[in-house]
């Protein structure tokens, strides 16, 4: 179980729109916290035709991230790293993204939760990294 159970998130809508950058699958869960704030969770798995194309896609995703780099994630795929951001668009909004590449598979997990206080980065990181590991384990690679 994800450590987010304590946040009491309710799914309002699911959007299975696939990744725009490469063949693959994705799902965005638009949610709401118990106190009515916005929360989002997206898992995306892209499978370019080759490991070389996956390296390029992974690099592009890294360059496009408008978040602060937290650092590399050891022991996950061929390469993996995490990003975080906190903003205040009328409420406190905390985001965490973890991404990894293994062979020709690129997985990206993004979680964002709003509230009266910032959700601790550690809590968001636990959830995204756990989902990243599980997704990598489930998706076959070339």
C-alpha cells in the first residue's frame, strides 16, 4: 500500500491518455484531498524501439523537468533520478517526480498534492519511488 493512505485521497477522474513522446501507456489520476485540495498522480511507461532511443527520451525528459533535481536513485534501472517542487497557486502544492530508464523502457511517476501545508517531500518520494519500482518490474523490455 502506498504511504499516501494517510492523505485520504479520492479519485475524481482517470485519464489513460498515452505518452506523446513514444509508444507506451500512461494513466493520470485526478484526485481530491479530504479537505478539498487538488492532487494528481501520473504513471507513464514509454517503450521506444531501442535502448538508444530510450536514452535520448530519458535525457529529454530530464531536460524538460521544471523541477529541482533531488539526485540519482541508486539500484533502479540503468539510470534513475528524482525531482521536487513546491509552489503556492493559492494553496500549498508539493510535487515529486521519479523517472528511470531500463534498456528501452522509460518510466516516469509524478505525484502532486495540494493543501494548507506542504505535504512532506519524503512522503511524496516514498510513493513515487515505490510506484516507479513496481512499474519497472511489471513492464517487459526489449
